């Protein structure tokens, strides 16, 4: 039986534990240090060798410079905070401040963002950036604020990062569209990406990015699809010696901040963060271009066979995918994107 002294100790301990938990949640949410520095966590799923990480590092540097050390970004790379879906859920809950996320993953939360996963949406890299830097691109960032049902999403889009074009690679020769038939291809857990692979008579197989190398090594899948820097930085060239430049989709990355945490920032802090994000976008594009050239060079040195197929069969085979997702809102957006083609 507990005496009064022990009871008071337990009650005091529990009260202290609750207060400590609340304080920890507040610090994790805003990251306010005892020195008055606003610290914000930003997560992404890529290694530190990736050009996306270079962009995030530049953003952190500019935040520090613009704020005179009064604001800081703590970077968590390599899915340390979970996969993209898990981090987006943390953003919505306000337990994570920021994320660099693929546009395809955002499509699961904001359906309009599925447009970026549509095959052969953009005619060229120039068309891609013409759209992202236009009013259409700005409207898409604003669209992140609201769910399909019209309620607040918990997201606020700050800027786009380059992610190049996605291409197929495999453990066997893939010189053309027909060579993909029957292959098990890893895709993101994204309905558009799965429909795209199915349209090419391959078998779409959703696997988390962190498990892909082992899955390729063990033959769980025959291949995957991504851009050259990601192919190289994750050393997939060690298990896949064939890379086809199918350029089947160009899905931008997006820097997103939790809307609840954004609203807690002062107007001055918001200005610092927005400016740093936009400047990092330009920096990251240059880093991406350099990394893409270096990646192709590394692929050749590693003995990877590169293919430049005729894209007409790909475009024809994936036409039903584009038609499937062209509802009223999507069709209006598609028309705006097409109108900006050179």
C-alpha cells in the first residue's frame, strides 16, 4: 500500500513527465532554443551525395545568413524521419516543419499533383521550367494549401527543385519499349506510375526506395525507373547494367512547409525562409545539371549500357494513361501546360 510520501512522489513524477513531454513537443514543433534561435527540421529521402541535398544545404546556409543566425534549419537526409508519405503526415500534424518531397508523393494527398506524374506531359526540359516558373506553377504551389474536399491540407508549397526526367533501368538489355514487356519494374506507390508501367506491358511493383537496392540484388524486381543522379548516388549501377533514356515523366520535387508551423513564424521569419527557399531552387538547378553530367560519366565508367530509344512507341502506348486522369480540373490544367509548350 502506498504511503502519502510515495503517492506525492508518483504524482509529482507524472506531472513532471507530462510537462516535459509537452515541452519536447513544442521544441520539436518550433525548435525554439534557449538562445532565441528558431530551429526548423527539414527531412528528405536522399543521400547527402545527391544534388537535392546540396540544394537543401544551400537553403539552410541562406536562412542562417539572412536571419543573422536567428533562424536555422536542421537537415535530416536519407529517410531518417521516415519515408515521404510518413514525413508528409508529420508535416500535416505539425511535428515536422519542412520536407523536400517528390511531386508524385504529393499526388496521394493533393490529387491535382498527379498531373506531374503523367507520361510525356512536358515536351522538353525548357517546357518543364517554363511551366514551373509561370503562373501555372505558382497556382500549383497554392493548390497545396487545400484538399480535394476543400479543407486545409496542412501544407504550404515554397518552391520547386529539379528532378530531371525518369527513365527505365534493368538487369538486362532494354533497347526499346517492347523490351520492357513482362519485366517487374519497381515504381513509387503512385497510381499514375503504376498505370504507366502497366501500359508498357510490364509489371509495376511498388517498393520503398530504401529497400530497392536489395530488391534488385535479390531479383525481387528486374528493374526500376528514376533519374541518372539517383541511379548513381544509390549505386544501382552495381546491380543494373542497362539504362534506357525513355524520359517518360518529369516530376519536380517540391519544398513544403507545415502550414501550422508557418503560421507560428513571424512575418520576418517567413520572409527569410521564403527567400532562402527560392534562392536554393536556382542553386539546386545548377547542381542538378552538373550532377546529371557526372552521373552519365560514372555510368559509362561502370560499364552500364545506355540506350536512346525511339520515344514514339512509348508516347502511343501511354496515351490511355493521360486520358484516364484528364477530368475537368485536370483537363483545364493540361490545357494550360500545353499552351506553354515552345
